[in-house]
């Protein structure tokens, strides 16, 4: 999985429009939890009547959202940070490409390991990608799909699916 991303990323490296200092400052401000899209997904689930736990430390990968009643773990992935294959938001910067390719490839490996550990613990896993919520017109279909999955009992869902 990671090798296909690295090969794809090499082809789509883009020039950085920020100075190294600006890029450093921007990257240092990226949060690991309670991101805008996580808050949006939690709000949608709560309004639909679901009760959940956030960033559960005793589950593999600390899922962004865990619904113990349904044994469902949901990860809300940023397309860039988690290497969403085929997504325009996951292009590798033109500077320090080796660093970024290795970093994102390792994140993808870790995601796979944590998903397998959750399956082994009899949890169901859902991945909601940032691009699925990129505009207001996409939010409702994505949330409906996620809610249908939670109630369905199926073991896996990815919204939108990778190519």
C-alpha cells in the first residue's frame, strides 16, 4: 500500500509557495486531534442520536471516534497526512520529498497495523477522508453513508473510497 503512494507521489511533487520559515510555522500549528473535520463529524453523529467516545486510549490507534455500543471505530483522516491515494490534496511538496514520502508511507503502514489490530479485537473500522467533507454539498451524503454503515454491522467502510 505504501509503495504505491510513494511511486504516485514522486510524479506529483509540487513547488512550495511558502518560505521554509512560513512552512515550518504552518506545519507546527497542525493539530493531531479535535480538527475541524473531526468536530464536524462528531456534531453530525451527535445530532443523529449517536453517543461516542473521543480518542479512546485503550483502543489500537486511538480512534478519533469510538462507538462502543456498535463496536465501531472511526478515523477521520487528513488526505495529505495519511496519503489518500488519487486525491489532489495528498500531493508531496517539491522540497524534502524523501522526508515527506517516508513520513507519509510510515503513517500509512501504521494506519494499516492499527486497523488490523482493531479487527483482531472484533471492532469494525470506518475511515472518513477529509476530501469527503470538502464542500457543504458533500457533507450530508458522507454523513448518511457513515450512519448507514454504523447501523449495518459491516466490518469496514472508507468514505470516499481510495482509487
